[in-house]
C-alpha cells in the first residue's frame, strides 16, 4: 500500500506540477501584460513651461460680526427718502445674500431693546442676535426682519467690548460697526477700542457713519468718535448716506473680511548676515518673511540647465510711514556674489529692483518688483544665467520703523530653455512708441458688475474684449487678472465717468492704473521715457469731469528678456505669457473725514500683431528637482496652476511615436493653454494595452498546451516501462 502510494505520487506529481505551472504561465501571460501596461506606462511628463500662477495657500478661517445701531434716531429719514432703519435692513439683506453659506457671520444689535433712557440697563443695551457661524442665513434673515429702531441710548463702547468676546476662531476676525450717533454712555468708545487692540488678538474694527449731518455739531462729534474707533481698531471709517451707499460699504467690508489684503506663503526666515546659512527657496514656491533692518538673504537653486529663474517680491505700502519715499530693494546674484550691491566691481551681482512706490499715489497698496536670471552664454555676466545657485537679498535702505518687521511675499518660478529661441521674434526696442495702439470700444452701458480682489492672490479674472462696471471707495486698491498669450499685447482703459462726489476743492490723492506681470514686475513704461500717447496711467480728479487712463504693454515675446543687466528695460517685463494683473488704485481725500464711492468702467483687450511665424517657445524637456536617489520630485500642483521646478524625464519612445507631439504639449504648457485633443494618445494607449493582453493570452494558451502534451508523454512513457 505504501508502495502504491509512492507510485501514484511519482506518476501524478509531474502532471500536477506541469498543470500548475501551465495555469500559472497562462495567468501570468494573460494578465501580466495588462498589469505591466499599467505599471510601465510612461509617467505623464510634468508640463514644461513658465507657470502663469502658483498654487495659492488657502485663506485662513475668518469670522465677521456686523454690529448695528438700533437707537431711536435710526427711525429718521436718510438721504434717499426712506428711514435709516429701513435702509440698514436693506443693506444687511444684501450682505447676507452676497456671502457664501460656508462663511462665518454673526449679528449683534445695540440700543435695540431699552426704550427708557433712565433705565439702569440702557447703557448695557446690546445683545447677540445671531451667533457667528455658517449655514445661519435663515436666522440672520429673521433677525433683520425683527431689527427696529427703538433704543434710548447709544452704548458704543459696551457693544464693542461684548462684540470682541463673541468670536471663537483663531483666524482673522472683523467687526463692522454702523451707527448714526455719538456715544452717550461711559466709557469713551475710542478707549474701549484701544483696550481691545492692546489684547493683541487678530481683530480689525471698521466703522460706518450713517447719514451723519456734516453741519450738525453733534454729528461732528459722532464722526470723530467712529473715526477714532476705526483707527484704534486697525480699520477704516466710511460715510454712507442712503441704502445704496450703505450697501456698497457693507458688502465691500464684508468681502474684505473673508479676503483680506494679506500676503501669503510658506513662512521662512531669511539670514540677516550674508555669511549665515540661508534658507532655500525652491522654484514653484511662494514664501512669506518680514522686513529686517539688516537685510534678508536666501538661496534659490537652479534645477535645470539653461533655465530662466523669475523672482517676485511684494510688500504692502505703509501709509503710517513719515517718509515720502522708502527704498525697499531686492537683489539677485550668483554664488560668487559677496552681498555688496553698490560700488566696486559688483562681482556676481546680476540684477536689482526697487519695489515700486509713487509719492503721488498714496492709494497704491502693493509695492512689488520682479527679478529675472536669464541665460547668456558668452555674456559679460554669463554665470548669472547658468549658476546652479542664486542668492536673493531683500533690504530696507532707510531707517524706517514703519516698514521694519512688515511682511513681504516671495514667489519663485523656473522656466525651461526654449529650443527654438533663435526662430522667435526679436525683442522690442525700449520705446513703447514703436508698438501700435489698437482702437477699443469701452461700453458705458455695460452691466458686467465686478469687484476686484485686493492682492495678487485673489485677483478677479477678466475676459479680454469685455467692459466691466465697478465702484471704488477712496483709498482703495482693486486687483484683476487677464490672460495674455505669446505674441499678444494687453491694452487697458479705465474711465471714471462722473465728478468725484466730494466737497470742493477736490483733494483726492494721485490715483494710478498699473499692469503687473506674472512675476510681479511693473510692466507699464515710465511716462518720462515713453514717447507714446497711450501710456497715461495717472488720474487727477482735481481737474474735474470725466477721467480716463489708458495703458498698453509690449507684445509678449520670449526674446524680450534681457540677460544679466543691472536695471532691466521695460520690454523685459513682457517676456512670459500668463496672467497679467491690472491694478486700479484710487487715492484718499485730503480730509480723512470724507469718504465717497466712485463708479468706473474698466475695459481690457488683447491684440496680436498678426505674425504668421513662430511666436511661442518650444520648451526643452529637462530633468530637475531630483531627490538624493536621482528620482524626480515634482511640486504639488493642480493642472491649471502648474508651477515649474521639476520636469520628469520622458520615457524612451519609438521613432514613430512623434517627438513633435511631446514638444507641442510642452509648448502648450508654457502658455497655460490646455491640450485640445488628448484623445488620440489615450486611444493609442488603450489599443496597445488590448493587443498586449490578447497576444499574452495566445502565448499563454500555447504554452499550456505544450506543457500538457509534455506531461501526457511522461505518463505514457511510465506506463510503457511498467508493461
């Protein structure tokens, strides 16, 4: 019996072995090709081209509390002929309707319950009508319906103190307080606002004086109190006279509460001495640091040979500075640079830029400048465009305490070299007069209402060829963005159709229209050197009547970039396609007690010179951003917000696979334009996968049959030997 078992084992084991092997071979041959097709499919090549926009950090969680006056005086008529309380309810409804359900909003009413001025609770008449939160729009609507003008006193200070306790979050907090009268309780509201500010919490207080009579002495005191509250609370004061103007102010302030003009990025701390270890700013990143009296220094690596590095530096203008003009300068040098930016040979010094500031335009909030490290083989400063490591410094050249410690933003792009640079159009001359101005039709009947963002990080997109209707408050900056492709020039017209609604004589500070390139460089040519009628970028409201500004850019050409110069000429700021920023700056009135709203029309359009030749660079497929093991580490980014820093090496292709197609994809990426027809490539991949799987199945079946035949032959031979 034992022997029989052994015989069976001997005779059946090969069959099981070969059968199992055959099945395994069949499974492997039939299914492995499909898996291999998934595993070995070439990784999508990281789009090579200058990014038109960085991945922007998300806004911090913000909270807004509307604090509304319900005193009996709110039952009087406003300038529009309806009661102030009715106008306030209309404006509040508009605010609630304009905000998203995910935005945290609350409502506090003061002077809304106690009707007897002698009542002991009259100076503590303030209640939280709706808790700060999301998805509370029905509660807000109900509270607005119940809002009525009944109070006997106006306890501004008490309302402020309680409002400051209503917040729960850690993000930016904003109070918007609306009142038509002065404080008639204790303590002084300005003192209360200052005490809240001294707590060091992230809170901003704006105030709105509603229908305050300029000729009434009591009203003058009320306005002064509200202005003092805003100043102490780090906010702004506004006048509003009717439902329409109050709606504009409340909606604008509410929007700014959730999209504050703040600089954003990964926090870094630059070295304050040139010889110290410097933090590394990787291409494709956005960083945030603070201005230091002893300068800030950073290292920027070049991750691909022959690339162009673009660096943008932006800070906010400090209107508290007692200097008419404070020099803030950014410098870019090679690894051989010694940090000296003036005198001597400037060894390794490549380029510098002053963050733009105008003594005429006190409204210009963003101070910004762009730097570029351009390859220049055989040039005077060849290393500026080829060094593997560049050094950036940001310096405050005056002893200005207003700017010391203020935040600034750094953005870094890396643009691959263009393989067809010699075939692309030559750079433009320095004179904007050589560029044609194209007629445009600004539509003063446009109903495309628009509100600009207030930083490059939340700029409002505009479509070329359209006219937009907007409104600006005094002292406000609004930022828009327009896509500009290779070979195109951008033209912008800004029209204020009416006289500024402010008392005479007019005293609005100089106002400006700016265009900023994707790398934060100011591209509007300086009017002192620009011989062209369409480069009027300043607005002078003192002249009265309609005010118009018209500006244009040079056509965007790859060869506009200027290598290794200490002060880049104007065409060099139009060397990359992407989103260009249009900035509308309206100055403040000479009397800070006056505020108004100025309607405007903004028309943007792009034009091409009609060239039929090549205008777009074909970027080289370059590896970069490698880890220690040599693998590519691309930056984290969306397809629509592709930064440049690491381009994955392409897989080996057959000659028929079409290198031109890959070049076209890289070229498309450089313009920020999506590929129009990816289907053929996808279909080819599916076809290859299908045939690979089918072929594997046939091979597997054949192998299985051969193994079965072999096993059968062994069994037969064994039987014959026994017989």
